[in-house]
C-alpha cells in the first residue's frame, strides 16, 4: 500500500526545508533587530537593508528548492545555472512585479483604513506596507507563481502542503501585524510603541511562529507516516510468513 505519492513526498520535503530555514533565519533577524535596537528605525527608509535581505533570501530559497528537488541532476556549475535559467519564467516577471506593486498599494490603503494617519507618518506606513508585501505576496508569487497569489486573495483551498505553508504564513503575517496594533494606544510610554514598530515586529513574529509551527507539524506527520509504513510492512511480512507455513505443512 502506497501511503505517499512521489509528488506529495517532494512537497513535504520542500515544506520542511522552507519552514525550517525561514523560521531560523527570520528568528535571527528579529533577534538582531531587538538586540541592536534597530527596530526603533523600522519606520524610516534606513531599514531598506532589511528589505533587500528579505528579497535576496527569498530568491535563495527558490534556488535551493529548484536544485535540491530536481531529479537526475548532475551537480556542477554549468548544470545548476542551466537548471535555474530554465526554471525561470521570464514571461511571469512583469506580472509578479505588478502584483507586488499593487499589493503594497492595497496594503497601504488597508492600513490607513484601519486607523493609520493619512497625511502624517506616510513614510512609516509605507515601510510597513513593504514589509507585509515581502512576507506575503513575494513568497507566494515567487515560489508558486503570480497566479497563486490571486488564489490566496480569493481564499482558494491549497492544493498541497507546500502551498498551505505559504498561504498560512502569509495569513499569520497579516494577523501578527494587526495584533501588534493593540499595544500602540496603551499609556506605557515605551519607545517601541511608536507607529509602526509594534505592527512591524508583529508581522515578523507572525511569520516566524507560523513557520515554526508548520515545521513541527510536518515532522509529526512524518513520524506518523513512518509508523504507518512500518505497520504495513510488518503486516505484509506476517502474511508472507503465514503463507510459507501453510506451504511447509502441505509439503510435509
């Protein structure tokens, strides 16, 4: 009895890789922001190195996924570059850039509708919009294709566990950003309560926590699958032993 198809096995391994590396690296990013107090400038253009890092990091994850899970690949520089080149969808690039721009604009409008100042702190709101775009629209569009972000917006059910990981991490990012806004009006007079620091950190925390949870869940599912495989192997082995005993009795 086949418990997992080859495609499902690939999606599961891709999900383990993606969730583990995302949770680890983004956790370190959050730690650096907090320890160095760089989080105090997340509302200014000075935070652009973080955005560049997120873009490069997502592209690197895409490259590793293409290389690691491509069958019959001879590992050398030429074959790797050829593989990555053939895997790129150049016709999809303008649409992806357009989706990222529209997503950032829509997020900005939604944040304003949720209470952000319209004419003041435009730069701060824009930085938050860019972050959310890089943690939601970019991963889905880059790893799956630009059309899948439309599925995410429309609430279409994910087709596999890897899509589910990307969709739910995007939702967790949005939820974390929304949840962070609750501490802003509190009269604690802390520097991290300034707009948009709580929402910025909340979005990062939501993304990291979701990837951590998915990593644990997928590993638990893997152990359950292994246990089931062991059961069926032992069951089939028991049937074979029974058949051999019957044949031995008939021969005697």
